[in-house]
DNA sequence: TTGAAAGCGCTAACAG
DNA sequence: CTGTTAGCGCTTTCAA
C-alpha cells in the first residue's frame, strides 16, 4: 500500500519512466524489461497512485451525481443505471444527496469541482440560476436527467412530461373513465408539475371534459402525500372511477388509503401510477403505470456526459405499462 | 476553474505559502494580507485543487462503499445513512455495485485503493478470503455492514440475525401460529441464511414444534423469489396460517402471490417481513416486520470507519414492528 | 508575519 | 529501447 513507482524502478533496475510506460501500456520497452518490471510490481504489491496520476494528467475518472433524494426507487434505479455505465467506461461515481437544499447543493458543487470530477449528472430538480451559473463556470460536462433548463445549455435526458401525462389520461379516458382524480406535483414545479397538468388538460379537452378543480390535488411524489391526496379526492368526489398519480409512490399511497376504505381496486376505482419503478411491480394489485425507462436514462446520461455535446438532448420514449390496477368501464 | 494558488499569490502580492496558510486557516498572517488574499481568491474564482492537495497531504476525504445490489430498498436506505453522515463529516462517497461478482468486487477494491480512499464500507455480502486479504493489505479502515467475518478483524455493524429470527418466530408463535412457512436465504449464506434458520429452529424447539422441511423454502431476498417461494409453500402446505420472509421484498412477493389466490391477509394467512424498509410501510396491508435500523446502521458504519478500532463492532437492536399483516389466532 | 524551496508520486518531453 | 528532467498544484519545513 505504499510502494511507489520509484521503488518499482529501483527493484527492476530501470527508470521510473520505463515503469510508467509499462503500466500505461505505451510503447518503448522490451519484452524482457516488461517482465522484470511486472515482477517487481507484483512483489512490491505496487498500485499506481491515482491521485498523483490525476494531478499530472488532469484526469480523475470520476463523476458526480446530484439527486434530491436517495431513498426513492426512482433514485436508486437511476443510480443503478448511471453506476453500471460509469463502471463500464472506467469511471467512479460520487453520489450527492442535495436534499432539495440550495446551500447543500452549492456545497456539493464546490466539493465536486475541487475534487476535479470530469462531469456532473444533475437529476430530478429544477436548475436554479445559481446552480446553473456555478456549473457553467466549471466548464466540465453537465447532463440533466428528468429535468431541463431554458436558461442554461445543458443537454438532458428525460421523457416529454406533458405528452406522457396526456398519454396516461387518454389511456384512462379510452377505458371509459370520466371522473378521474389527479394527484399531481405542484404547478410551480416546471418539470414534473406544470407540464403534466398541461397534458392532463389537453386530454380532458380532447374528450370534451371540463376541468374540475376538485379532481386535482397536489403531492410531493412520496407515499404519504399520495395517501393524503387520495383522502382529499375521496372526500370531495363521491363518484370517482379512476385516479392518476404522478409517481408510483404516490399511487401506492392512494392504494393504501383506498384499501383502508374497503375500496376494491380496480373493481371500484382504478389507480394508475407514473414511472414504472419496482414499486409498481410489487404493488397489490400490480400497478398500471406510465413507463419511463429509468435505468436506461441513467445509462444514456452517462453516455451523453462523456461524448455528447450541448445539442444532444434525448427525449426517451414512454408508454403505458398495463398491469392490474386499471379496469375498463 | 483554472486559477491556481500561484495566480492568487501573484495577484495578492504574497507567496503561495501565505495563500496556503490562509485557505487552510493556519496561523501566521496578518488580517490585512488575509483580506487581500481573500479578495484575490474571489476575483479569480480560485478553487483549491483537491487532487494536488491529496497528493501532498495523503488525504482524499473520500470513502468507498461496496454493495451487492443498488436497487433494493435496503441498499438505498443504507446508502442514504452513509452519505448523510459522510457529508456531515466532510467526506465524499464513491458507490460500487459489486453485483455479487468476485472479479468485479476485486476490481472495485483495486480502483478504490488506487484512488486512495480513506476507508471502505463493505455491506451485505460475505467477506471472501480474497476480498478480506485484499482489504487487509490496503491498511485503511474497513467496516462491515450486515455481515461479519471470522477470518478478518474488521469491525461490523449489524443486528444479531439468529436472535432476530428467533424474535420473529417467537412473535408469530405467541400469536398462536403453528404452521409457519419460512422463506429464507439459503443455508450456505453465513450471514442472512444459516443464522436465521438457527433462530427459527430455536424458536420452534422452544414451543415444542417439530421442524418440518416442507415449511422451509429458499429465496434470494428479492421479490420474484418471494412469490415463487410462496407458491411452493402454498402447494405443499394446505394448512398454513403464517409466513415469515427473510426480507420485506420477499414478503411482498408472497403477498402478491397470495393475493392472486384470493387469500385474505391477515385474515386467512399472516405474512411477516424482515428489514422494515419503506417497502413494508407501503405494502397493502402494511407489513408487520422485523425492524432493523437500516439508515442508522449506515450512520454508525461511517462513524466507526472514521474513529473506530477493530474492537468496536456494534450489534444494533432489533424489534418487531407491528403493522397489519399478522393477526392473532 | 512572511517567503524560498523541497517534495508528494507520477507523466511526458527530450535526449541518447 | 531507455534515462534525465521538468513540472502537475499544493503543503510544509526552515530561515528570515
């Protein structure tokens, strides 16, 4: 754990330059010396010091990922995708939980920049002015996941939220549902809130349904808010036939609330989620949900980060994944 | 993003040594120069290069976490705990998904050691001889989570698996259950398999119940295996009153299978899980489960890593978290 | 209170 | 094919 290149060089009777050439697989050494050096390396248990290497090469083979939350399924599946691809390409990933906290986010950004990461993946949060400026100043690649920015030229990987919500509601409407509750992100959320509400209104309009405020409640994408949102919908609307939640987790919250009321799903009320995380698979009944390819988005983001330019944004395909929580009327 | 300490020094009209003293909050400079230097830093947007710092100080303020899986709730809650505490203490965390693959694990170990991480948290997997030797050679702190080693002197943070299983079965037996199915990890798993089976047998013996092979099936802690394990139990035992699964995820699998058979839970069959992750909270019905403080274990592991010695292992308390999936007979 | 200079472990010209 | 040497950006004696 402490042999250095000079120790290897001494032991093998060559210069550090030669050792360097050999461990970096460059040209310019005989097979003979190579063998001798490799033996010295083995005997000394030499491991190149990536810190020293990083200093001279200005490369760290490390990237940073900023997420608003670490314990949601969405996050863990995204991280899984990112980590898999990063490792495949020879990169390590440092995870940072911003907790949706501005100071914390900027602090992480500072740390990552001091550590000279070669790229940053920024996920599921709005790029505030200060974040964007900071990242721009870093002049390293940045890729946005499940978010976008109109102020900053960062490429993104996401699904078209408006279109996805539209697809979802159209699906429910086509199944004959007319009284559809919507547990949405708040309308001041420019990523997963407002656009999906737009999609909702668009579908409604297309089916000549008027917009009914009572059918729209707001949550924070987590379980509890799904349950409490469902409670409000339940109390205010006695003739609901379906509910769409803007995350699988909120859909599960709704499921739990309805189950408590003795409601049969999908017999009495249909429930639909958004994301298609493992949560949807594991729900009872298994959740019909708007599929977005979360892990794949992580993989793509990593790809973009390393070889994309600012114009390489990707809109991923989405679709309705049918399971057992929605019935046709 | 490219100003270096010498630029700051030049701009402030001092030496790099003085700038270094100031940014490191050492002593030996006047308030006056401090102000001048800080202004230069601000104007240049200078950020200390952590790579260079790491080279001279031999400190990277980074640790590595090795996990067999990134997408389980268990993992994400553990990571959450670790990351929170790491950040609080000024450390970054590199995550590594070993995928239960030996080569991959050793490769990660090599990468982490080359990157000179200051510690390693190794979670939820048996410490094979080669892993242990490698980590020992690194001579940096290693902490085990939800595992232990009899060959290597690494401290661990975990619950007593045998005792926890015993507690769980005793709980079910006390509720009047006698025909209890067990979806377990395999008996060649020295961490979450064999010990829990021992606890199972101990509880059985205490209640004068004979061990019935038909009641014991094996899974891999994931959803699917819970469902298929439940199917076997279901086919082989017509008089089951309860099922205990060695992870919440497998319990959810069992739940889904039983639901498909029209079984009422806990009316017809009680189901109990292990872990008390968010999955248990979100299940329908909410899962009664053996609680282990997953996030807290992450926090403790991080603490141990930084200030423990090899004799500081921690056995965390466990208990039965009662919810709605078990009934009294 | 300050600066000069050596060196952390490695890479990359440039010679030979 | 191989060695010498000059840094990479920073910290840290040692002197002043």
